[in-house]
C-alpha cells in the first residue's frame, strides 16, 4: 500500500507541474511574451506527459478497482492538450510576426543573406541550390526486419547530431517508436541522463545479428515457389 501511496503522491506532483505551466501561459501569453521561455516550458510539459503515463499505468495496475483513476487520467489529458494548444498558438503568432518582418525587409533595400544548414552565407546572385524535402525519422515497431534501416537513419539524423541536446534526442526517440519497441523504454523517465540508457536498451534488444540473419533467411524460405514462368 505504501508503494501505491508513493505513486499517487508522485502523480500529484506531476500534475502540479502541468498546472503551473497552465498558469504561466495564462498570465504571460500576451503581447510581451518570452518565446524562449515558452519553448523551454513546453518541452518540460511534454516530459511531464511521459512521466504521468508511466506512473498512471502503475497506479491503474495496482488499484484497478478504483474508478477515480480514469477520471484523473481524463482531467490530466484535458489539461495537457489545452496547454499544448495554447503553446502552439503562441508559436504560430511568433512565426507570423517573423514572416511580416521578413516581408518588410524584402520591400526595402535591405540585403538579405540566406543561410544553409552549415550557417554559411549564400550570395543571392549565385545559382540557387535545390531545396530538399526534410527527412523524416521512420517509425520502428519492433520488427527485426525494420531495425537496420531505422538504426542507420536515427543514428545519422539524431543520435550522432551534436546540435541536438540529449533531452531533444529522447523526445525524437520516443516519438519514433511504437508497439514492442516502445515498451522497451516505456518506464524510463524522459530526462537527458536517461537518453543513452534508452538508446542502448534498444540496441541490446534488437541489434542481434544472429536473429537478424534468421529473420531474413526465413523470409527467403517463405517466398512462394514459381509454378509457372510469367512476367510478374
């Protein structure tokens, strides 16, 4: 029972953090908003969402007969999504302000430098560089046949990217997992210190060359035999 009480207390602390975020948005979301402050607090709120899910799951498992748990979950989710919506509106307002400012500069004689990902200025008179579509991290559900491609892409875009902090990497990692793969790191709190532990847990689980060879070999044996020559 003491463990359940500790979990309930932890859940209350998590909700209190989200409530403070709601209060901050309500009192500081006006014209003089600090966008950097909102950004940091939004990332923290996303962390509380992951922490709440983990704690709430444990509470519901130990106290499944208590109908108030479902009500508590609904209240937390409503508060969370309401805050995220307000935060998104603030960011859109910031983008609109920046767009209008850029339009004003274009209308004048200001010299505009376009910077690529390496922050090197590009002369507008030089032939324009083709803008590639942004790369997306594929979803990994835990299928061994998908691991090699997922590992290479995630390592290149996120894990080995020095411009991304560990906490940001953890958010990208969670958002790209589903199914069995997601359950591997489900109960790890989303913190910078836990990122490497989460990534290594996935590698230990899925980067098994023997299993990968068996899976691919089995896929070859499962191919239907050709009974008649045809173009297909």
